């Protein structure tokens, strides 16, 4: 289903309808294939991500998911799930708190923290939890929500 079809198939949250405290969460399994594909696409082939022997000798003891890959999962949620198609991020920032092992499941969550009336933008807290339920990444994003009108 295209983004336009998705936008037409559901009522998208708008600036007016979004409430402080409202949240959305989803889960994603991050596979070895995901990480290797990301490394090929970006050119970030740091051995901590792609070389098991090297990673075994690091303080982590295993290969880890790229932090920017995790940040991209936030972008996916904003543009696809909540608020969804038509959302335009104007700022995304984060802190990486814990390593996420390859071949593990993460929880991706966004929570509305503020509505910025002057520009009709919304600020959300952004969180990624590792498979042990511990916070691996935290930050915030500001975005222009969809208008709710769908494509013309």
C-alpha cells in the first residue's frame, strides 16, 4: 500500500487532535541482514557492526546495531505509524545509552510532550528499549503533523 493509500485509509492525527501524553509504540526485530544492508547503504562498515571476531574483543563482546539505524526507526514511526503519512520532521535528536545486539528485538516509542502553537508543531519524546526492556536510546523530535486532508 502506498503512503497516499495509507493516508486515505485511516484518519491521521492532526495538530488539533493530538493530545499531550498520547503515545505510540511498536516492536522491530533487527536482524544481521538489516545491519549488513545498512552498512552497505551508508558505507559505515565499522567492525563493531560487521565483524564478529573484532566485536568479540570489544567491551561489548558482540556486534551492535548502528545507533543511526535505531534513530531511523524513529523516523519510520513518525512518517508511517504516528502521526503517519504527511508528517514532516523538523528536528530529531537523541542520546545513545546502551548498545543493542544484532538479532534482537527493540521497542520503539514516541510520546507527545508539547504542542508548539506558534508553528503548529508537535514535540515528542523518543525512546528505544532493548530486548531486556532497558532504555537504549532517548531523545526528542519536533514535527509538523499531517493536515488530515490526505492527498489532493
